[in-house]
C-alpha cells in the first residue's frame, strides 16, 4: 500500500484521540535524523468488552495495528531504566539513582518491586511523577 500518515510537530504539542487505528501502509512520527522533540499524545478511548475472551474483536478496537511499517522517532532519554542507589521507603519524595539520566519533570517513572511474586492481581510496583531532577545531589 502507498498510504502514509505523518505526524508533524507543533510547539504546543499534538493530541490525537481515538478508539483505535488500523494502519495499512506507514505511520511516521519523526525520523532518525529529525527527531520529534515536542509532546505527542495518543489517547485510546473505550472500555474493554466484558465478552472479549469469547467474542474476539479486531485488534484496532482499542489499539493501533500496523500492516506495513511504523516509524516512531522522538527525543532520546538515557537511560530508560537504572537501579536505585539507596532504598526508597514509603513516603520518600527523593530517590537516588546509580546512573546519570536525562529525565524531565512531569514524566512518569515506575519503581518495580523486588518481590518474588508480581502479577496484575498482586503487585507492589509504584508509579511516580518526576517533579525535578538534580544532576549531582549531595547524599
């Protein structure tokens, strides 16, 4: 197929709301040589049907399916994961990391459990929002 959906860039960011998308061709956001630096938000709306197991739906019901090529190139964040340099206790507002990162305020982070059991029904993972980043904290 020769169709292509290309997301541009806007200083204020781009918001795209949908139930699902089926791309037959190409979906492009940025490129390796011209990365998108502003925020692009794709929000999928709708509820999971109660009979989803017995009554199969198309993958694009609440998702993005691509038959062809998907090319997404945004700002690179290094490291995408790291280890804690110090144990985080309940209620702590500061975490110390073992490696330098270029994370930014308002990004979400996930603190993953070290427990042996981790499942959807029983997990101890925590999601947090970065308020600020200090490059060289004094412990």
